[in-house]
C-alpha cells in the first residue's frame, strides 16, 4: 500500500511539473517575435526615393527611416482591384492608427492624372491622416523603378481596366518593409486572410529590436 501511495504521489508530481514546464515554455515562446524572412538577393534594401504626398510635401526615405511601413501601388480612377485593395488597406490603417512607428505608402501608377489634388481627394475617402497614410505621386520612371527594383512587385492582369500606359505596373501586392529598409513580406491586397496575416506580421516586426 505504501509503495502504491508513493507511486501515485510521483505520478501526480510529474504531472504538475510537466504542466508548469509547458506553461512556462508556452509563455516564453509566445513572447518571442516570429522571425519573418527577408526578401530579395543578398542584403536587399529599399533604395532612396523622393515623391510628393497628398498635402504637397516632399516625402523621402528619411521620413520612414526607423519605421515599419506598408507599400501599395494603385491609381485613383481604377474600377478594378484598387477599391478592394484600399478597403483592405484601410483595415490595416485602422489597426495601427495613431502608432507613429507604422506608416502606409500608397503610390500611384498614373501620375499624369493623379495630381496632388486628386490624391488628396482620394485620401479623404478613407479619412487618412497624412502623417501616417501617405498617397504619393511623382515622376513615373521613379515610381516604377521603386516598384520593380526596391519593392520587388510585378504587374498582374486586371481585366476591368485597359492599360493606361504602354509601361504600366498594376499589382495587387501589399509589401511590408521593416525599419532598416528590408522587405519582410508580400501579401494579396484583395484577400482578407492575407491582409490579416499582414496585420499580424506588422505586430511581430514591432517586437523586433
């Protein structure tokens, strides 16, 4: 009988010990940030840029230095994927609204039509704070070079639109950039689940030192 009590005690002891260990392990792992990959060859980083936002301010890479930011490409007259993309981008914006460490850069692919005034009017549809959600226009070649060579996005077919230019980038990708200028993820801007993943990944990047 004594041996049986000792055996039961030991079993109960190890069950409690295992529970304590698993709880500790879970809490420690939960506090560790998920390490997101870095996209691009070698030590790929976003290059220097200079564009104009919806308030007519010149915005450069210095304005997002040390911040986590999300990039997209769209145009204000788009009737295809852009409205859905910006509806989803608004969800991202609301998730981090007021957080000065998170910025959104929405670049036009049609700078001829998307003037500062047009971008301002468009931004007001989403109640976008120009300090956090910037709608950028500027030189076409610079805009496109940034898309291809910095943010690593390519064109997709949007059958609801006719190409407005012979060289026309229209992508559904949202691009996540960390505070050191590394590309840390690309997401389907028209897919709610992918956008929710983006929100989660931003939270993980904010935990990184």
